[in-house]
C-alpha cells in the first residue's frame, strides 16, 4: 500500500530515501523500489538536497545593466514573500517587479523581459486590465543582490532610492543606460522638453548629474504639494539639448521614443 502525499515517514524510510538519492536514483526509481508516492519522496528529498539554483551570469553590456537598474529605480519594487507563515523554516521568495502601463508599455515590457532572460532569469508578465497595469516579475535572490550592488534605498523605496555611489564610480556606458532606464519608466515628454519627476530628491540629483556630465542643458524645479504629500522633484532636458539627448541617451521605450521624434520633427 502506497503512502499518501506528505504522510509521516518512519526514520527507516527517510534513511533509505536519502541513501538511494545519494546513490543517484531518480524520484521515480525510488518510488518504484519502496512503494512510496513521488510527491512524498520529493518533499523529503528537498529537506537534505535543496533545489539547485541556476548560475547567475552577467551576459549583458554595462549599458544594458544600467538600463535595468534605472528602470528598477524608477518603477521597480522588491519584497520577500514567506512560503508558509506557520513554518518560516521553509523559506520564501525574493520577488522583484517592474511596474508598467498596459496601454503604453507592452513593447517595453517585452524588451525588459528579454534583458532579464539574457541574465538566465525566468521573468513573467502579469497584466490587470481593470487598472491598466503590466508587471515584469522575477523571483530571484541572486538578482536582488545584484541590484543592491548598484542602487540602494531605505524602508520607503520611492522616497529614498538612489545610486549606491557617486556617478564617478560608474562607467559612462552604465550611466547612459541608467538614465535611459529611469526616463523609460519615470520620464515623460511635452512640447518643449523631456522630463523626469519623482519624490526621491537623491535620485533626481543622480539623474541631473548624469545629464550635466553629458553636457545636456537642464532645468530643476520642485512642486511643493499640500497636506501630507511629499515634494515632487523635477529635472527637465531643455529643448535645445533634445537632439543631443536622443543621440546619447534616448529611449528604449518605443512609446516615448516616438514622442521624442515627433517633438524634434516639429522643431
């Protein structure tokens, strides 16, 4: 008679499963040999032989890495999800998401997904039509540790996110990509300039310094909002620098690139 999934095993059963696993037997082989269900065996094997993670490899240029970091700084989130709150020893998942617009960012979501696949990650797209959201989601401890090599934040990410070091600590290619990723997510265009707005003053300081480094003419402003709302910080690339902005930084988000080209044609 076969044991039911997750049925308690004897010490003898557990020892035999461990011995057969170490001898190279598959779950199916062990199930046939000792007449115990595969699910029960898998649950036991996982305790002494955790699932092996794929190697995390950096198969992207500095510029593309910068884009991923900039996009995360702009519209990314991270949280640790416990698998079983009644048994925290079973661990959890490190969940990273890029939050985009379902209406405007479909092509850009696919672009980010492909960059993440090149890092041997397994991203998924999640859509919600009722609130026009499209998320690129990954579960990876390696990737969140990689992100933290470049950027940092405190308890409130939106308010505190910024580059981990000064801009002189990063290559020009990384900085170009970082500015592009941030503008692809938090940036916008109007008839006279390309702009970015967020409540993290230090992130706007980072972006402003990058623009100045590449000799772009900019304007800084602050919107002091009422009530408990935090100030909103803006940096704008002026009209006379938009052509240079397009050549050096530009957009990977096709929706915004089209807007920029339209402004330049009018000019």
